[in-house]
C-alpha cells in the first residue's frame, strides 16, 4: 500500500489559455502549485509535441523554472501520429508516460484488431523507455458478447505493453463503481483521472444503461472517435463555444473537483491500496466560472481537504 498518491493536472483543463499562450499558461499553472502536469495534444496529425507548436526545449525550460514536470502526455489521434517524433519530444521533457486518450468502437473484430495495435505500439514505446496507457470514457463499459470493452482490452494486451489511465468520472457515468473498478484492474492502473459530478446536474449520471441489453453493442453502433473524425482532422475549426459553453444541459454534469458528489476520498484510498498509480490527475472538462485558471484554483483549494495525497 502506497502512503500517498501525487496530485497532478491535465493541461486540457486550461486548453483555451494554452491556445493563447502555452508557455505563459505553463508558468501560471506552476505558480499556482501544480507540480505534476499532463500534456494534452489533440493535434497530433500535425504536431508531435504538446499540441500548440512549442519546442520541447522551451517547454522544459519553463517547467524547470517553476519546479514543475510533465509526467504524462495525451496524444490524439495516436494512430496518425509520428511515434518516433512523439517519443523524441517526450524524452526532452523527461516524460515516461504516453496516453491514447480515446478509441473508436463499432464491431467486435475491429475492437480486437485495436488490441493488436495497442500491443504493437506499446512494445515500440517500451523499447524507448516509455509506458503506453489507454484512457477510458464511458463507451469502454459497453459490451460485446456480454463482456465490457475495457475488460477485453486488458485481457488481450500484455501488461508490459499497455497500462490504464482510469478515468473515474466516466467510469461512474457508465453506471459502474469507480472504487470497485480500481480494485478490479489493480496494478494495470498506472494513472488516474479525477473529475467531479455536480450535485445540481441537469443530466442523469448513467449514460450507458443498467441491463445487459442496454450495454450490448448492436450492429450499426459506433462509439468514440479516432483519427478519421472531423474533430481530429479539423482542429482549427473546433469552436470555443463547443469546448466550453455549448450544450449547457450536458455541461451541467461538471463541477470543480472536490465540490461535487463523487466519492473522491474512497477513490484515493482505493488507488493507494490496490493500484500502481503514482498520480491522480485533476481534469476539468467544462467550467461555468469566469476562467479556466479560476476553475483549477478552486479545484486545488477543494481537493486539499482529502487525505492520502501529496502535492510535492
């Protein structure tokens, strides 16, 4: 059992600020006291770095200035990225963890081919001293033949080739207990994403359904996205309104972390007891505060009430 898990922040939480001035945003986040950062590149077709056209050496210099470090990087669309260039960039940052942030699922056979890709990509990462991880959303708890997709991924990949970044929010929104899933996946979990669900949300928690029939993938079903999607192919055409304020009903699900209804202390305790996770990474998908910086400040303040964590 670990004594404490370190608290990090994914820079997706401040993506609008990153788009304006990535180096200044890294500085601001560091000054706030976030020492462990997860980069988030959703433009990997054109950019092998952190997604904002910044040289690795400049990012590393800014991190060093404020005692921060990149401990993980999301790369999307992973299958269209230049893996050699991605790894070279991450080596400059000193980062060991590379994350596939999402997948696309349509058929059983396609899913099984994807697990073969995960093994191949993970082996290539491991040869360069990097760990490949997969990050879930709610769709990975949908079923093929009565078994959920995330179980298939774990069972059909070598633990040396693929670890998990378990997102507890999306796990809960799939109608699953995140504490039980941390116990279930155990040491396959190397990183944890933590959001929070608003107590006054105007949407249901469960997006997947409760019965086996609800969860079973059916012919024609398609969940998730990959490099062929509009989102991946047209990063410059993603309107800010879509990312922040669009679909207000949907976005009422999110609140600053530590102010909602998720069992965060139990999640921390389970992470320390059952998993290999060194970091619990805070993520704010949407905020109704005045700025994303203000949002992550509030989350830091609220999160400090929990035990079994470390900020340093």
